[in-house]
């Protein structure tokens, strides 16, 4: 399929960082936006100041160890670093989809006539196709819908549409699957290689 000019140059560099090569809209991701990180920081401040570890077991009937674990989760989440977007070095550091797009000088897979390469038996990067398949499953096909929309309206209109959705409260958590997609893939890879899994899927 021949892909028409999608006009990526109409976007500023910061706007390009809002879109991942695989079609995820990074600008709708909470790890990019940092909302839950700020909320976790405030919730930890309140609960720790209330000494919930002391009163929690008595007031709520929850084991102290579970209360402490929850406080640790809040503290760790609140101290997490903000993801700058996949094209700015965020996401998986060794993402094969990004490497494939970079090699072909594409902003996203929407510019590739093999998109989505997961449907093909052979492609320029089998590893990228496999990883794109995992992403597509985790994001309930939303990333592919985004890539198809980019092809329909071009990058400028797509970003404007998505920014409006984000202003109205949309987040990637609205579309992420409840299946343990990345956990199962990591376990399968560990069994296959007999080695410990890597952290390559962090921030997905």
C-alpha cells in the first residue's frame, strides 16, 4: 500500500514526542503527564502524617504489613521519573519498533507500507513485528487505530484531535487491557532462554 504524505514536518519537535512509533499517543499516558505521581505524593504525605501504619490495623482491620506495603508503593510511585515520550528516550530503551522506524526515517509505523507488520510472515524486522504485537494486545488495538487515523488525516490533525481528547480527560489507562500481556511475555521469554527477564518493557 502506498502511503501519502502525512506531513510530519507540520509538527514541532515537542509535538513529535507526543506520538510513539507504534501508535501509542504518549501525550495521553499518565507516566508522561505525571498526574498519578503527584496524587501519590500527596496521598503518602497525608497517610504517613496520620501515622496510618499505627491506626490502620485498629481502624480498618488491615494487617500492619499490608498498610506499610501500600505506603511504600505510594512513596515509590511518587518518586518515579517522568517519561519524556518514546522519541525523547522514554519507554523501552531497546524498543525494536522504534529502531525499525528510526532506520527507515519514519515518525511512526503509519508511514510504512507494511503496517501493521504483525500480519505479515516476513518483514524488515521480525523482532519489531513481535513487539508491536505485544503492544497492540496490551493497548487493545488502540495503537493500530491511531496509526490508521494518522493515515486518514495526517499528523497535524491527529495530534490536535488527541490533545482535545486529553483535555477532556482521556488517558491511555482507558484502553489498556487487563490481561497480563507483558508479564506473560516476560515469563515465556525466561522459560525459553533460561535467563532472567530484562527490564526492556518498563513504562509500557
